C-alpha cells in the first residue's frame, strides 16, 4: 500500500521534500502547490508530478507535507486536518502557542498523524550522541549553531529559524522542560533577532547554553555534554565525536551497534529518514518521533527565549 502524499510550499527546503517524496518507498507523490506558480511548475516538472491548487492537492492526498513559511503553518495545517488528512509540518509547529495547541487538538480529534519537522532528531550524528556510552549523569549541555547570512527565513527570528533545532535536541536529552529561561540577542540584518544566546535551567541544577547566529563568518555546529564522568564533544561539521573520561581523552573509534565508525558515524540521509518515519506513522500506526507534544515543547521554550530577548 502506498501513501498518497502532496506538498504545500516549494521554497528552499520544500524542494528537497519534493525530491525525496518523489523517490520514497511506499509513497505515491501526487502533486505540489506553491504561492509562486512559476516555482511550483519548475519543481513539479523536476519531480514528474503536476502543480496543483492547494485545495486539489489536499483532496487528492492521504497525507500532506507543509513546508510553507511559518506564518502559514496555522492556516494550512487547519485546512489539511479539516479535510481529514495526515499532516507533516515543517518546524516550528506554528508561529504562536495558541495555533500550535489548536492544531494538536484538531489532529487528536480527527485521529490523524501530526509530525513536526525537527529533522535533527533523525540525523546520524544525534543518534550517535544518544547512543554513545558517555557514562555518568549529564549536568550541562552546550550547543552552537552558526551560519553566514542568507536572505531567507527572515520572517522569524534566529530563535525560530535555527536555535529551535538545538532547543529540541536539548529537551530530548534533558527529558523535561526547563524551569528557567534567560537570553540575550539582537537584530543586525533583519527585523528580528539575528543572533541569540539562551541559558536554560533544569531540575537538579542541570543547565544548558544554546547559541545561534545567522550572521556568522563561517558555519559552525557543535555540541558538548558535560557530566559526572567527563565530557562528550561533537563536531557535526567536522564529523567527529570524542569522549573524555577519568582515564583520559579518546576519540570514539569503532563501536558496533552504535553506528559510529572511525571517530564519526555511519551516515544516512536525515530527510529520507524523517519522511520514512512519517510514512510509517501514517501507514503502520507507529508513533511519530516528533509529534505535536514535542513540537509544542520546543516552541514554548523558543517563545520564552524570544520574550527574554525582548
């Protein structure tokens, strides 16, 4: 059985969704829609599917991927769920908490899947972090995500654009919501904060520092986990993972069963894995890796960070 999938939104990342969906197993990619007809036509031709009106795309599909800008997530999500279709929403789940909670309620009432596109959960790197035997109890997390300025996703701050990825990862590692949120940031190149530093406090004295910038001179993606037995350090771009224990530092070499090899990890396509998880949730009844509850949890913290910045 194939899941009939449509796409709404063919921007930078929407195009990648289209290309993956067109080749995905157990998927019949039935068409796509974009507010820009020329862009929709070009990507539809690239994928061998028709460009459709949004209403027709939803009507033909069993499930719909929404990769439109954040400000449209609420309205498009409601339209998809009202039609009785499964829904994949790119991150963040919505621009406001009220919209997010309304979408979650609609999906629950309709017994439909609502998966949120926190793609880093599906990365080989993060799976390596979760499975690496660091030992002890994690007490502090440090995450850095920086990128040069690009004129896209400027309708939201760097918090909802980039930082929310690492907020979601830290929440997954901490296993709970923070008790305190402090932050600093500033507008530099857009009408919203372009860099931000958030400090999160958790129960038991645990903490996290998350830095995000979209005005950096270079790409940077790092994560450190500090705990009672030492430190785990990951360079996502340099593709390395190392652990410092009481006996000394060591690069993580071959660890059978953990998908980690030669100090890095066995790679896979994160977007393919994410879409496959959505298909499994729709066809097999598997719980989505990142459902409405996880999407709302990350959004709550992101909005608290924005409020702290002021």
